[in-house]
C-alpha cells in the first residue's frame, strides 16, 4: 500500500515492555509480553480501554449445544488468554509505515497464531491474523476474530457487509449486504 502524500514520518521507540509508534496526533503501543495492541490514542483521547486480543470463543447457540459441538470446542474457550508469546518484532516498512508482528503459541496442539499490526502515518492500523494448526485432530474453532474494549462514548458503528444484526456463516441469508449503521445503547 502506498503511503499517503504529505503525511508525517512515524517514530518507532522500542523498549523491554513495548513497541511504541507515534505519528502526528496519535500513538499506538504493542506490548512485547502480550503481543496485543494495548494502546491506541488519537489527539489525547484513548480509543481502547482493553487490549486488542485474539478471540476464538463465541456464546453457544441452541443448535451447537444440542448437537454436542460446544463440548468439542470447549478447549478454545481459554485459548486466547492462555496463549504464550514467543516473539514480538517491529520493522520500519517505510518512513510512513511501521509493522509490528507478534508470534504466539496456542494451548491447542502446537498451534501458532501470528498477529501483524501495520501502522500508517495517517493513523490507520491494519490488523491481520494467521492461524497455523498444530496437529491433525484439533477441535473445530468456534470463532476466528479479535476482541477489544472501547470507551462507552464510542457508541456508533458503521460497516459494509451483512447486517444489521450479527450473521454467522449459518445465518448468511438473515442479513442483507450493504452499508449499515448502529448506535449502541
């Protein structure tokens, strides 16, 4: 991706605890022990109240409970909180882009999870995740996503995709594809 013209150069500071990326009006911090985006601050306002972490669990549905799949998937319930961080590295992609990569082991087989946070000088952060299964007979993953906590004042959501309600793979026809908006109460 090409850096935006006229945007300021990013500053990368690394210490024992974290990789800190600062740009014009914002700061992003990835913890070296957690492998998570722990801080994202823009113009003095904290936009995270809890870190951005892997998420593999979802609330069981009646169907998953009735078929017994929930008990098969139970190993995933605490997989994110019991992950072990192997390495967190930062590299300057360009003067206007920094990427921090966290490699972690999951307590399911010898599975590996890698999260990459690419920070751009205009304040955007592109997050990607890769799961490499560690074995042949692993329980199915109920969900592959991420969890974070944000301030209560961030109560408006806009997205393009299925909606306006949640739609998992087995409910695709339950939501129309389009631009959706939601105000949380």
